[in-house]
C-alpha cells in the first residue's frame, strides 16, 4: 500500500506573507476561527502543498471565505490525491531511478567515495566485491530525505541495506510522482481540446455552401493554444534538478535536460519555440501538423467562395491573428536582424510573411506589395491587398464584377427606353 503524505497548509494575511504559518488543514481552520471576530474582513492567502509541489494558491476576501475554501477544496484535493496515488505502483521504477546513492570504504567519507543513482552504485559495489573486504558506508537519499545511512560489515550487507532503503523510499516517492504525472495527464487531455473555437467565424460569414458548415465544428484554429496551468514546483519531475521550464501542454516542471522544443506548425521554416516534455512530444507534433492543415483548409474555403460567387458581397475581414506564417511557419518579429512583419490577405484571410505573401521578401523589388484589388467587402470600399495565391481568382472576380456592372447599366438603359415607349403608346398627346 502506497504511503500518502498529508497536505500541508501555509496561510497568512495577504499583506504579510513573509510571516506565513505552516500547519495541517485542521490547525489552519482552528487558527482562522480564532481571528473570525477580530479581523472578519481581512484578506487571507492560502497555499496547499503536497511534497515538492503546491497544489493550490489563492487569496480569499475574508476569513469566512478562507475557512470555507480550506474545508471544501482541501477535501476535494485529498480525494484526488488518494485516487491518483492508487496507481503509484506504476511509478516505482521511476522512483528507484531518481534516488541518489553513495558508498565508500570504511566508516568515513573520503575522496574515494562513489556516487550515482541506485543502479550505478549497486553495480559499483558488485564490481568491487572481490577486491574489497572491509566495511562499507552507504547512503541513500531523495532530495533532502535520507532513507539509508549505514556502515555495513561487507558488500553483501551494504547491497541489502540499499535495497531495503530503496523499497521504503519507493513507497513514499512513487505516490508523489503519481500525483504529479496524473494531474499532468488531465491537463494534457484538456489542452487544445476543444481548443480555439471556429464558431465565431461562421456567425458573420454569409456562405451557404455545405463545405463551410463542417468547419464550424472543427476544434483546431489559427491560434496556438496558450500554455497549460503550470504546477508549482521547484524540482524537475524526472530527475529532481532545479526547474528551468514548464511543459507547454501539460505544465510539468522540467530541467533543461528533459525539455524538448517543438514548432507551432509544420511549415518548412517553423521555429522550435514551444517547450514540451517527452510525454507530450507526439501530441505537439500532431497538433502542429493539424493546425497547418486547418489553416490551409480555411483559406481554400474563403478562396472558393470568391470563385463560386463572383458578384456576391463578402462578409467582414475575419483575418488571422496568428503569431506565425500560415505557409512556412516563420514567426513574426525580428529574425536574424530582419523585421518579419505580418501581412494579411483579405481574400483567404491568412497571416503570411512577406515571402509567402508576394513570392519574394522585397515583393518583386518594390518594397511594397502591389497586389491590391477591390473585393466588395461589406463595410469596406477601399482596395485591399491579396496574396499571390489569391491574385488569380480575385482578378477574375473583379473582371466578372465589372462585366456584370456594364450589363446592368445597359439593362437600365433598355428598361428606361421601354418605359418611355409605353407612356407614348398610352397617351401620345401628353408625351413631350
């Protein structure tokens, strides 16, 4: 049975956190009850801690709310910990790998001590079994907690002491890891699902084609999802080294060695700027590829509407507000001393870099994009810029619009002539 560590509460008045008190949930509630009448409206800061990680940080407006939060939320979190810790056996192997061990000859630490993880130290003892016959000093730790510190008469007893200490350590460390990884799995499942909604796009888009309706139910949009809620921990979940970054998808605290950088899209120039853990690498890769495909699909739907409805007025811009180019994945900003500005095509609505927008960074040597067309967008009369991919269909749309305008003008002239003839035939004397 896993040994579950109790929740620890740190509480203080919000304006004096430096003097916070560390105690159990029951002790914190008792303390606050004593101040209920004296400071009823004073703000209270509460932190619920599990070993190595803070599970909750919040500020309540008054003591009554703080007491209610402690009683309700602490019970919920404790139930969650109990549930997650039931799978602690799955993390016993990882717990063993995270233990640090030492051994040296005799009963004093000398310059000849050997250190490493548990497996390495036990292997070192085995290698020295024949050559070393004296007493052995062994030590086993996880962070600041010592699980074994003994002087053993020989190598066999030293190995046995380490094994017993590691079993005891695993019973306490595995539940901690289970809670951190299971909470991360829940955040991983929620990240990007449902993700940025496409429903607001269909609300102001006048297309009636069936091909647009299915887009409203898609869960991947042009924006890359924000990072998940980060766990409050100062130690890497994989190796106990100081935290350098947090996984963007599941929020796990990780050191430099266990962070992998992934790109937001699958474009050829996409920069690896999103930190993820090993467990989230596959999801980050798939999400980037899906996001790129969805941005391309969205652009084709807008472009096809222009082609299929050459004279119908378009809805408002609905331009992408993405941080990277929809085609090559270049992030907007300053790259290698060059300013990468975001260019928005008013036909397909994509956010593009200068090269993907016009075909070259300098836009055919002009320094300014010459692709400007009148798109007949609702509420916009000025000409708008379009990308090189939309130039052909927009040109055809403008030509069709001009042809229809000329046709309507000629029709108005013939209609006016018809009206004059009818008035003459009805009353020739009154006709001027």
